[in-house]
C-alpha cells in the first residue's frame, strides 16, 4: 500500500485529491496539510511514501517544504518520502528550484485523474515523473540557463560507457524497465548502473541525474 500525504491550502482541492487517490486499491491517504509547515511536520511524524505537494501555500510554500523533507532523508535512502509537485501553471519559475531540492515529479492540477494516480505510483517506485508536456521543457530551459555557468565536470570521465548510456536514457525520462528494454539489459543490471551513476556523480536521486544530464548535453 502506498501511503500518501496531500498538501494544498485549498480544502476543496485537498478533499478532491483525497477522494480520487483513496479510490485506488493500492493507495492510502494518511493525512492532509493546509500549508508547507504542516506538511513537513506530518511527514516527519507519519513518514508517508509520497507527498503530493502544492507550490503556493501560506506559512511555508511547497518549495521550502520539499527542501526540508528531502534534507531530512538519509543520503541514498530508498525508502524515504518522495515529493510529487502539483502546479497550476505549466511554466512556473519555482519548479526549477524544486528540481534542485529533490522533487521526484511534476503534474499540472488540470491533468487527468489517471495521470495523478499513475504519478503517485511512479514516484513511490523510485522513478522520476517526467511528463513530456511539462518536465522536459522545464528541465531543458533550466539546463540552458545554467549550462554556461560552469564547465563540463570531470566527474563524467569516471562513468563507464554503459553508465553513460544509462544516464542518457534517464534524461529521456525512461524507467528502469524501459531502459533495460532499450539497452538489452536485465532490469536489475540497470538498477545497479543507476546506483553507480548517482554515487559517482554525487547525485541524490534520479531527478537530479536528469538535470545533470541536461546541463551537460547528454539529452540528445
């Protein structure tokens, strides 16, 4: 069962999301929060698998709350809470920073109900939710703006050719199973390669790996 916490400052939206997610047989909504501070506190006490997080909330916005939640995770921990950000706008400046603090995915609030349920499952499984309609454009723009700020890191040289292949597939938003099919590898082998990539490049999770790949021109 995937345990979910919903954070949104509008009660009607919280209730709607809770009803929608609770209808899924493998999802349990364990709590609702009306602001970012409450979301952090409830996450610390209840330890949900996924936090569905609005961005614009009182007391503490979703961005700051995401940063606190991710900062509280043990480095490399697989079972820690994942954050799925919900945003009203498909071009939201705050989303760029959310990538850096460890959000695992993004959805628009007007996305189909099935997309939200699928998104919760995706991030709970440890994959990044990279919807082509939102995330590719956001990451691409984010990377173009930052690419000139620093030279291509020498850490890339530590990756094997196969690890580079896996990193390129991560940048396409593929899951481990899809990468395995694309590269004709066992899924467990892909998982091992992903772990090596994160360790060698000192990255927290798959989402940061995608950003890293875009920043260094590995997305083509």
